[in-house]
C-alpha cells in the first residue's frame, strides 16, 4: 500500500502480543486500525505507523475534534543504518 492516500476518519491503537518469527519469542507490539472516510479499515502492527498517528494527534488533535477527515500517504523510509525500512504516514493535501 506504499504511496496510497488514505482519508482518515478515525483510528484505534491497542497492544497485542505476537510471535517473533526470527527468535520464537513473544513480543509486545502496538496494532493500529485506521478507519477511512468510506468505512474501509486498514490495520498494521508497525511502530512507525503508531508513532505517526501519535504525531498526527499532536498536530491536528483527536479524530473526534476533526471537522473533516485527514489525508495521509503511506510511505516507507530507510532507517539511519540503512538496513531496515520503517512505514510512516505523511499528511498530504487532497
């Protein structure tokens, strides 16, 4: 879904425990569910997406305070070390 624009109407972030396929250990993560203006839901277990939504709240407030949905673009960016990618949300004008 890279580069796709989503019109966010609401979202929820909650903790989940998943199995790390590399180590076999259980890991606590955050699962995000984004609800678009057309009621489509998108989910991810991604630190980058959860952090992006946290920053979104800092910039534009809680979804219940929005008069209109917020448009975001899904973006992948290399980490500082360059060996991994993180998925982020970037606010865009629509």
